[in-house]
């Protein structure tokens, strides 16, 4: 089970995205998947390249649209483990409409956001995750917009699995991706992934000084929605670990009446040849 391929990533040396790639590869192996059982769907951005760097099915989609594609893949073939991935601009700006509805829809997909708080591929513009006052070429006087909180949004959208990690903590990140894959529903894993080339504020040291690992709170109950919301707000969104999980709610696939566990391609059409020919004729 080797999820490495022979493509050399062209991320900048030191980019946080390398650890996320390694964590996905390790998590997939640890849960016992074979490469042909995994699909990695990505959007656009430096992070979007990840689908080409993992030995599995991969699709590098279009900007902000990783989730619609991933949901289509999952509906067509429930037997695949589907991971969607992209950056904070991809998922929380242009793709935010899809993100919210994918969260509340609760298909069995793991969504990993590589959150570097800037647009890296286009050489450094303010993203929805940038802090107020953040100076870039697009905000030379400093950003005057408030910072979006993906964890609070996910919780209020009815998420059944919310986690956050830091690319420096490969052990925690791998364990969270494993848990996300095993979760029967939509899992959001936001990962602080420093952009070493364009973001000189939110560096590895900046995150190390600020992240609050949930391990510090042994009595924390990740099944308590109110406690999760409170802890997210108390820590100003810097919490890492498994923040919330609801195993009671069924996945979208399990709620579709009659939806079969096999891939669509393996199912009987349940049509006679005449019915099939007549159906085809409608589209001629
Ligand atoms: Fe990573 Fe930033 Fe380089 Fe993109 S520009 S590869 S996000 S370090």
C-alpha cells in the first residue's frame, strides 16, 4: 500500500502542504486502503496540485469546485473513499457556497483545507482567512475585512465532524485524517499550512506560539456541540484536535431511499432492452 507516486511536488521548499500530502498518504495506508480505493479531488491553488502527488485516483478540478466534483464521485461510486482538498481561498471564498451546503448535506467525504491565510499561487493576495490589517498587494493599506472563522461556520451549518490541525504536527494530522476517513459523513479538517514564500506573518513560529491543542483539556467532550462552539470562540479559532463529532446523524447516502451500496456502474439497469432503447431514443 504505497500512496507515493513518482511526481515531484513543485511546492516551495518548506511549504506546509508537504506535510498534508504525507499525512494523507500515511492515513490512507493506516486505515488499510488500496490506492484504487481512494479518490483525491482538488480545486485550484498551490494546494490543488495535491491530487497529482498521491498514488490514487485524482482529479485537479476548477477553482472552488472541488466539493461538487467530490460529491459527484461519491454518489457515482460509494465504494470509493473520497478526499477533497484545497486552499482557504478555494474553499472559503469562491467555493464557500459549496462548502456550507456540502457540510449540511453530510455525504461521506473528508474535506481537508490547506489554510495558509493568503493566496499563494497568484503570488500573495489577502484571502478570507487573512487577519484584519494584513498587508498584501491587494490590500496595501491593510485588510479592512474581518477574518472568516471556518470552524464556527461549519458548526453552525450542522457539521458532523470538525477538526483542525497544524502541518508541523504530522502525528496529530495523520490521526485526524484517519478519523475523518472513518467518520460516516462529511468531515472538515482545517489545517494551518504556512506559505513560507508570501506570508511572512503567519509563519511556523507564529502558529507554534498560538495553537491550542485539545489534549490540554482531558475533560473536553467532542460530542457536545455547545462546548465545541464555546471552545472555538474561547481560543479564537486556534484550537487543534477533534473538536466535534456527531455519529448519530446518518450520511446523505444512507438517507436516500433505495440507494445501493455498490457503484452505479456495477448495478443492474433494471430496464428491459426495449425500455433501454426507448430511453436512448429520447436523447437522439
Ligand atoms: Fe506553498 Fe506558498 Fe510556495 Fe504556494 S507559494 S507552494 S503556498 S510556500
